[in-house]
């Protein structure tokens, strides 16, 4: 029996390319938007003092475009995961679909349950459909005892689930990684900025509180962007992980209902 898998998610090479593209876009934003002459006194990004938040972010240094790239990576993969998980979820509400399947199975309407799977589509429907088709295949097979039939149905459901679950969790590692390195990269930028700020203050001779305050604000830009990147990554990761857990639970619940009904049927 053929196994269908809901396609979705970036392939590995595409994922790596997407990260690289996001970092390149971050560099362009850093140079073209944050480093625009209009953001600095005298129109000089290198020597002029920033007179808005964009100019201050530009002064954050070379870590800023990398952090912007990380933030864009989180947003890109969050959109990809949202689309993929929505596709895996199918056309209707998961809980309502499982309830309809359980009702049809309890009334022994396997054809109706398969038709519901065809309407629902997605990962959950694929797994349930495989279990139902195996149910129909073995129920009238006199060459197998009941225990073997139950094992065959359970194996079919497990194989279908094994095909679907990797797609649901694919690229989640990218989001979780960005949650970890976002803050760390921001702190590196902050430390580098603070070193530069104090070095410039020392070289200037007499203490300049204005220069010190400007240097600190510029350094903290890295922390700000790093924390934003990590915060978005953590929120999206937990959101998608919870949704994957719900779909997995629905697969287990529907599979258990199929096996339980077959065991109770006496065939």
C-alpha cells in the first residue's frame, strides 16, 4: 500500500541559502537604510553624529547587519513553518475532524471516514486514512488471526506517522538556534561597542560625558536587536512546537480509536 506524505518545508540547501540571503539583505538594510546620509549631521555616516534612531543603530557596528539578518531569518522561517503546519493541519479544525472520524468509526462507516480524510487533507488525514485502509484490507482476511490484524493496522499507522512527523518539525532547529545565538551575538556587539567607546574617550584626553553616553547608546543597539531576535524566535518556536504536539496527539487519538474499534468488532 502506498504511503502519501504531505510535502512542505525548505530543503536543507534551500534553508542554508535562505539564511545567507537574509544576512545579505541585513547588510543592504544596514548600508542603505540605517547608513543613509540623512540620518547623520552633515550627511556623513562615518564622522557625523546620528540625529535619529536609524543613525544610532548604524553606529552599532558590524554586528548590527548580522543581527538584522538573524531577525529576518527568524521571520522567514516562522512564515514557512506557519504555512507548512497550516497545510499539515488540513482544511478544518483538528478536534472536529477527530470527533467526526471517531463517530464514523464507532458506527463502522469506514468509507465515510475515508471520505472525511479526503476532505480534510493534511498530515493528520493522511495518517488516519492509512489506518482506515489497512482496517478495510485486513478485516476480511481469513489468513490472519486477530492479533496479527491489529499489529498490521498499528504498524500502518506508525509508518504513516513516521512519514509525517519529520515534515512538521523540519526547520524548527533553525528557529531554536536563532533564539540562542541572537542574544549572544548582541552581547558581543555590545562588548565591542563599549570597548570602542571607552577607547575613544581615553584617547580624547579630558572626560567627555556626551561621547561616553553616545558610545553606550550605540553599543546597546546590539543588545536591543539581539534580544528582539531571541524573543521572536522563542515565541515562534513555542507556538509551533505546541501546534505540532496538538497534531501529534490528534494522530495518536485517531489511531487509538481505529485499533480499539477493530479489537471490539470481534473480526
